[in-house]
C-alpha cells in the first residue's frame, strides 16, 4: 500500500494568502526552504491539491517562474 504524506502550510489565522489571494510573501530566496522543496519534488508519488490551490498552481505552472 502506498504511503500518504501530508505537508500543510498555513498561517496562524488559517490561511496562507492575504485577503486578495496574494502569496508573494512566501516566495523568498531561502536556501533551506529551496532544498526542502527540491527533495519533495524529486520524490516519487502523487500530488493532491484542494480546488483553490489547484486553480492557483494551474495558472503558475505554465509560466517561466515554475521552472526556476
């Protein structure tokens, strides 16, 4: 049976974005964070997103920033 790992990122008020849906505050150049996300992306498995996160990411993935 496959293992399910959960990674949840929220702020103390329960949201990751501001009232306008902006998450630019989360995109800082942090070597430790970049290493953590690179390890997660490199692993085998499935990515499960909620509707709102999926819609946000679907707009981001085709951009040049998604491949940096």
